[in-house]
C-alpha cells in the first residue's frame, strides 16, 4: 500500500518465517535486484526496510494509510481479529 504522498510502501510480511505477520515500510525509491542494481542494490534496499509493528504472538495484516500518515491494520492480538 503506497503512502498518500508516494514516499513509502507499506506491506505485511512473515519475514521471520514464523507464521507471524508484521507490518513493514520501505522508501518508495528502494530498488530490487531485477532493476539492474544487482545484489548490492538488493542489500541497500533490505537495509532500508523498517519494522512498523512487532507483535510476538499475533498477525498484523491488511495495512492502509489514514489521514495524517497514520496506519490502520487488522490484527489478531488478543486472539481476536
């Protein structure tokens, strides 16, 4: 989900592989290996990914931007989605 100003990409991912989804954001200008920058470009992009939520026993999914650059999302915190 792109931020309203186009500066950020917000996404949910199970990056740790623990079946636990958190929200992350990355600057819009971040590049991926397929863009011709190669592995060094991918490493630079990886270093720019920021963890937004960190719920140890929950899944945070379906991110969306709200006015004022706030983030809305669904979560299974407390066992309820």
